[in-house]
């Protein structure tokens, strides 16, 4: 058996894999899974989400449950945001950090009950996160379980998402506020989104998720791949772990300090390191850059100052479909991070002029 064949057999498949093949999706490895990158083309799928509604398979994401008398205290200990006294049904975004402030992962924390939390983690980090969370659980009276294989998940994103959820799937959801969750029997329905548009997530058994997918496709909802999921999240300034966050990139460097509650009771892992960074400043910052050309900056391309000296590199870059501009996010020397600073981006053997701008290139349309 050849190496390539062995690797292919090791790649996981979501419960919707056969359905992607039947729709002739272009499949590619992502985070250990074979995932759909696109069905028709990325541009059409991107526009469908911005203007109507799109359907995503996100069953590759990880789910961890934390239950028991110390559930809240444990989540507080590993999570940068503050969930103390959180109302049931509330969702929080934040990070898990190492002692030195680097990011273990960014995640969503769902408050399902007084002693019941549901954590949604990135697919590429499931094994690493699970091992780290188990290590941190020592001394806490909790029941910690990795439920990643028990759930399938779909996301409906776009201005028509609420209507489709209720009319096609029969899942009442209009009362859900942004970043809240509820259960309908064994089904978990939340309203967050990773596209900048109104959107919902449905977590349930693989069989139910397959049923939902079939009904939505039959109703004419556009299936969307990870390609447009990346272009959509990027142009509203949302980070992707491995690009804008990593073991070396802290939440403070990434401009996510609003999700780091330094003063919360009991502190959290990495608190002291992040407090120092906030007080003293960081040497690198994540910024937006708009190019004065149609050339497209890609991950890893070098950013230069006006004197031609390297000052950082691109984390994500695209031709922004919604505003028709070539833009990127880049981690650069903080001395050049002020809005309006002129820089250059090296693309292959040429350099192109650009200017530092806000990381959000397109205005979000969440339901508040």
C-alpha cells in the first residue's frame, strides 16, 4: 500500500460525506477530514450567503461537555472570557491559553444548565485540546467528555436563514437572540455564525443531520464549501486558528483583548502573561492591509516597510468579493500598525504598495 493511499484512509469523513459526493463537491483534506471546498464555485456560494442563505457541513467541529458541581469554576479556569453567573442559554466566545499567553484554541462556550457547559472547538485541534483540557481538569469535581463523534452539525447562514430554519426544518428559532442557544428535545440550536451574516447552527445525531441536509437541498438551499466559509469570515475580520491565532499568537496580538477578562474572579490560565502584554504592549500586532492593486496577497507572503525591510507576514489574504478590493490580514511589527501606515507586500518577485486599515473589510449583518 502506497503512502498516499494510507494517508487518504486515515482522513475522517463527516456523516454528510456521501451527500457531498452526490452533489459533485470538490473534496480536499482539512483538519484531518475530507471536506467539501466548493460545489459550484466559491464566488456564487459566497454571494448566496451574503444575499440569501447558504448551507454548510460543519460536522468536523469538536464538542466537549463539562458537567458537575465545579463545571463553572473549571470553565472559568481555562477560558479567557467571563462566564460567572451566566444565564442559561447564553453563548460566549473566547480563547484557551497556555501560561505564556499563546493560544491553545479559540472556542464557543454554551451555558446549557446551571452545572452544564457545551464547548465547541476547532476540528484541527480536537485531540490537542482534549488532552490539554483533561490535564487541566485535575482537582475539579466535573464530568468531562469528548462528544465530538456523537454530533453532526450544519450551519445555515444568510439573511434568509431564520425563515428557512422555521419553514423547511420546522425548528422555531426567531426568539433566539444573537449568541444564544436552546434545546428542542435532543437537538441543540444556536444563533452565532462565522460569516458576518445572521445564522444558525444545528447539533444533533448524525441521522437527524442527514435528514435536515436532504430537506434543505430539496428545498433549493445552496450548499456551500469551506472555500467561501473562509472568504466570508475573512472579510468581516473573524480569525481562523492557525492563521490569526496560534501557540505563538496571543489574543492580545490578534486584537481580541475584548474577550480577555483580566479582572474576572479566580483568573485563568495565561492571565498574568496577557496582563503584561496589555500593560506593556506587544511587539507584533494583527492588522488589515488594503493593496492599491488587484494582486492577491496569500498566507505567508512577506510584508515590508517603505524602506523595503521585512516587518511581518500575511496571515490570510483574498480579493474581497463583497467590496472588490485586494486585502489581507497580517501580523506585523507593532511600530507599523497604526491606521494609515504605508507598507508593501511582496507577492512572488514583485512588491505592491498597501496601507494599514481596519481588519473588518465588510460590515457584519448579525441580528442584534
